[in-house]
C-alpha cells in the first residue's frame, strides 16, 4: 500500500517547482519582449529542463534550448540554442560553448576563461518574485513560530458558510486553542446563532447550533487524529459556487443558489498531509438528518417575492465512512496558470436507515393531487464524487483549462435526496436555469406536517448520478494609456497598464436517475445539455454571456461571477 504513493510523491516533488516557472517570469518585471520570449522557451516541448543543481559534462551536446530553475547549472559541454535560468546561477566553464543567448533572471552568470557565448549574456539579478517570496517566507516563519511553536488561543466571531434562506446569517462564536509545536493539540468550540429561523417554530433552541472539534497532530503536522460533535445546517452541492457568491445572491437578489438540511451527530477522522500537494482524510460519521423549511430572511431586493422551496430529505440516523483525497499540483491555488488538480470523495453507508416522509403532491392537471408514500433508504448505498482539472498555458499569457466532474451513486440503487446532485445555473451549466437539470425534482411540490404545522417542500433534490465537462480558453488583452509619447525608459511614472482577460467556454452536462417510478414518472434523466459563452474578466470578477445549445435552444443568459469558473 505504501509503495503506491511513491510515484505520486515523486510527481509532486518534480512538478511543483516547474509549475510556478511561468508565473515567476511574468511577475519579475522584465521587458515585455523578453518576458514573452522566456515563456515560449520554457513552454516548448523541445526545451531541455533542469531543476536544482545540474551539470552538463564536456562530452555532452544539447541540441536545442535549455531552461533551468533554481540551484546552480554548471556547463562544461555545448548548447546549440539559448540557455536560460530562473532563480539560480549559471557557471560557464572554460570548455563550454553556447551558440545562442544566455539569460538569467534572479541570479548571476560566471564565465571562466575560454568559455564561448556566440550570443549575448544578460543577468537580471534578484527578481521581484525573489523579494516577494523572501518577505512571504519571513512572514511564514514568524507566523509558524508564533502559532505552531508557542501556540495561541483566541475568542473568534465569524460568519458561517453563507447567508441563506434557512438560517439568514449564521454567526459562529467561541474559543479556539492551539498548543503549538510539532505535536500540537487544536481545539475549537463554536456556538452557531441563526439570525433567521422559521417564524412559525416556537422552539427557540432551533436558532442555535454548535460545532466542537479536536485534532491532535503528530510529526510536524503531517499526520493527525481528530473528532467532532456538531449540529449544523449544511448545503448540498457546495462545490458549484463559492460561499461569497451564494451570500451575495441571497442577501441582494433573494435568490438562494443552494439547498440545505440539518446534520447532528459526531465523527472521528485520520488525516495525512505529508506534502503540500497531497492531502488525505478518512472519517467515520454517525449523524441524524432532518428536513428544513425556508424561512423569511431579509434581502436588499425583491422583498415582495417568496423564497424558493426547500427539498424534503430522508430523515433518520445513518453511520457512514468517508474517504477524501486531494492532489493539487497547480502553481497557485487561487489563480492557477498551469498544473493538475484532483479531488476524489467516497462515502459508504454502514448502518441505519433514512426515511423520506410521505407528502401530498400538487400536480398539474390531468394528474391532480397525488399522495407520495414514505420512502426508506437502508444503509447499502455508496456515494462518490471526483473533480479533475487541467490548466495548460498556450502561447503567451493564454490558457486552455479543462475540467471533468462526476458523482452520485456507485451502485444501481437510488440515493437519499441529500446525497443527490443537480445541474443548471452559472455554477455548472450557465446557459440554463438554476436547477433545470434536477431530474424532475423541482417540477412539483408537496405538503407535509412538521412540528404541528403544514410545510411545503420539493419532494426530492436532484439526480442519482451526474457528469459535467467544462472547457475554457482564456486570453489577455494588454492595454495601456497615458499622456505624450511613451518613453520606454521611464513609462512607469505616467503610463497605466490595463490587463483584463477574455474567455470563451463550453459546457456539457447530464443527470441520471436510478428510480424513474419514485415520483410517478416525473423523475427522469435529463439527457445531455450543452452551452457555450464568452466572458470579460477583471482579476476574478467576470461578466459572462452563455447560450444553450440543445434543440429547444433559448435566449442568451447574462451573469456575473465573483470567482473563477474553476
């Protein structure tokens, strides 16, 4: 079992330094033409790459360009092409020959007597990236000494996941303690106050929840054992949009982008984090689930409109085991330029049963009202999720980004509603309405009695399985403006650069149901849905337009995102 991770570890160690190479070149404040030239050199597949200290012997001949990073490259042989180094030094020994140029960014060039360079030799000394990294490293060291070495404690007050139609703004408050050191103990005990609960509920304790966590670290925090007890409101399909976007949509436009249910129980977990790019978590959970009706929290706009209904979930106690593994080889987590990202999650039910209570469905004639019986889900289901992304630089300051996401029932059986998935809306298929691909779950509503009052719910959440493919090509518009003639020696004083991005994208998604008879024929698969669109981005803020491409078509949909699509 241990040997399986050796290739992954080697890949991480080799790929992680190279992944940041183009970003460092872009951020080093080089002349525009030189920056573009270096990025093309490092991106070419014919370029021979070196990482760390390296040596090219007198008998060695390299036909083509050489791109090195970090450490010292000693050249005693011949290079028929250009020789470039980022964040390191080059030593040209007396027998060395370079037929092209020698370029060093963030280092020095040393030439011994007899060394021959047919082109030019240029050194840019310590780059801006080096200085920024030194400042970050110094801050990280001081932070680590304070937080991990000495430990810390504080009383925190912060918002929960997002503003929503069930809780309003969940406010979390309580102590956080970290004992510090390589074998630290981290404790967190937070109460949750829900600023909005269903006004018809008379039990004021429903306004409160809690999350208590403990985690014991070992060996420099590369391994930990932890546990938690909790009573909290959790969102379904939280991967589709960011917490900030969900908050803004609810608070401003009265449009909640997620559905929710209540989880109360406890868990125990093992976490392994030996490398920055690899994280694995294995967890045992025992939880009670229950449905939650929408309340009436405040919103800035559309206050005369009703909030969307909540789905009814399968209620009861369930015991599950969860495996969550992430491999992140991207050069930057928030604004990746190149690299891979893989996240895989599997949750298997061990024991217990969940029951979706029956309800009276309100169907459009000729169906008329229909009674939906109780539905029992025994602990024999397995839910899986995988998210694979690839970020690839194309030419100068352009990217081709690909993403494949799939999830749902691993077996042929149906899933409880809270484990299902739904597509549609700007988080998945922006050319279509929110929850349009939910396998019929949002087409009808039903009524049931909850705590002595009649509530209205959707009878389910979404599909038992789904697949989503997203592709986008991002480019940069380099614009500048100022006054007078541009002086290339001193343009920084009075010229302004404006570098927005543009993007074209394509999406394809589909949902499947494993039980088409559950909702009297209403529940059914979606078929493949396609859309395409364009966008204009300023950093992470983007304005987009998307057009559905299926047979029935539709008009373009315009939307705004506060984060990258993926």
